C-alpha cells in the first residue's frame, strides 16, 4: 500500500464536520451536474450475473469479488468493477434521446486495486453517460461538456468555502485544454506522468486530449517503408532495429513494433553519467599508448571544432567531436570497453541531432568544448588521474549544458 500522510498533517475539520462536508459536497455537485449536462438519476446494480457480460473487468486481470446466492438457485453473482456496459444498455432500454443522459451512484469492490491516496478497494463515485448525436461527436462538443463539468466543480467549491471558511480555494478560474503532443513539445525532457504534473502545476487545471495517438518522439518505425525507400530487403532493416533497440535509441514492444525512444531528462543524465565513467577509464588506459601522431591528430581535431563553432558548421563539429573521443577510446586497447563507449557516443550524438543542432552553437557549450585542449595537455604529460577526472567532468558538464539548453528552449 502506498498511502502517504504528510508529516504534521492536521485536518481543518473534525470527524463529524468532515462527514457533513462530504455529504454537502455530494448533494451540491449532484444537483448542479443534473442541469449542466441534462442528466437523470438511475439506480445502478451492486452485483450482476457473470454470464450477462455486463461486468467490465477493467484491465483484463483484475478478479471480481463473487458469491453464490441461494435465493436464485445458488447462482454466482459478481460485485461490479465498472458500469460502462450497463450504462449504455440502460440508455437504450429506458429510451433516452440524443442530448440526454444518466448519472448514478456507483459502489463497487476492487480486490486487486493498488491502493494509495487516490485509490481504494471500495469504490464510491458518481458515474454518468450521455447520448451524443453523430454529428456532434467533435472536439467542440468535448470542450463544451468538460467546461460544464469544470464549472460545476467551481460552483461546488464556492459553496463549500462559503460554508467552511477555513478551507482554502484550490480550483482556478478556467481549465486549460492541451493535447498529449503539445504536452511533449512543452516539456520534452520529462516523462509522460511528469509532464502532466508540470502542466497541472503551471495552469492549475488541465484537460489532456488526443492521448491515443503516436507522439513525435514515439514515431512508429515501419520496416517495409524503410526497406522500400532504401531499395533493400526487410532482413537488414530488422537487424538494424534490433541493434538500435539494444543501444536504447529505439524502443521495441513485442507485437507492437519499434518506436523512436522518448527523450527525457532522466535518460540523458543516465547516458552521460555512464559515458563519463567509461571514457574516464578509457583515457587512463590510453595515455601510455598515445603516439606523437595521435596527439597531433587530437590537436588538429580540437582546432577544427573551434573553427566549426565559429562558422556554425554543426555537422562538422559533431563529426570531429566523435573522432576525438573515438581515437582515445581506440588507444585504450580494450575492445569491450570500446564497444560500450561507441554505443553511448551514438546515443549522445542522437541527442545533439534531436535538439536540432542549435545547442551546439550555444555560447556556454562553446566554452565547455575548450576543455579538449586541457585534456590534450594532460595526455602529453601522462597525468592519468587528472586526465581521467578532466574527461569525466567534461562529459558530465556537456550533459548538463544540453539538458539546461533543452529545458530552456523546449526543443526536441
């Protein structure tokens, strides 16, 4: 159980007053929602026969509470999980018309519920359903209904605060409508759940729309389409997707296929922290194997990177940066370490591209990449400890700069 009670929590009302307030809220909301949505109260069943098919089993694995009923010949009855099917059947059976609907008090027991501050095994909630004509099934209708419900919530809160002044108002003046893609665009480095929390904190109240479609970051990878465009068979495409999935660049879900991996703050931090550890080890191992020609190559690459930044030649900058780190990695003479680092370099290169390259000409990052010259000097004097620390700090700082830039610009 994940019930969390804040430290030093104290209710504004005592037990009896709390119960009175709950009753007042239910009565007030019920009265207001009837007129707002044109609903009629209909009594709902607490249990149904399983053979009727009316009991939704929610996610398909939750077990209903069942019992036998001697009064009907020992037949098995199930406590309801959901009234979704029952509501639709009742609207038809009772002859409701378009624009009309029903609401009910739903009580249920969900034995397999994961209980926390918002979820309980015992369900006591309102449930409603309304008939909407086919021509009215559009976004405008959705927003109109949601706005109506939100206004009822606001009115109910106003009534409660007037009766109990010690309770603070929480509901804002309006609700903000936002799509799942707009949410991802606005908070690209957060997980889906973190995006919802961030938006709710910023706007006060949100209604999230279009949650069933593919997001840009989760664009589906279709093997046949790629194979056709490249004029090759699907076999090498399938193998390439598996390799990308192993590297964390795409996400593969059985029976659903592969999608471009979602970019978020946590994944970037993990990638850069692991890369820092591995490349710190690599430069320590490489120092004794570096030749004068290698150091000249590193110096030339560092100089070219600086020139590329001045010219805003981002593609050349990325290529030189990868070559710089790859040479050090190769000189470690550690094949497994090299393979691991190559995977992480590929991921960080992807992050740069997904940021539309703009972060590379950011002044703070330009300054950060001057550290290559410091690293070269430490390699020259064979100071393994300082070179390792310099490499670790350089990569971690680069990750922080990337994250801060993307958070600031909201770019993916």
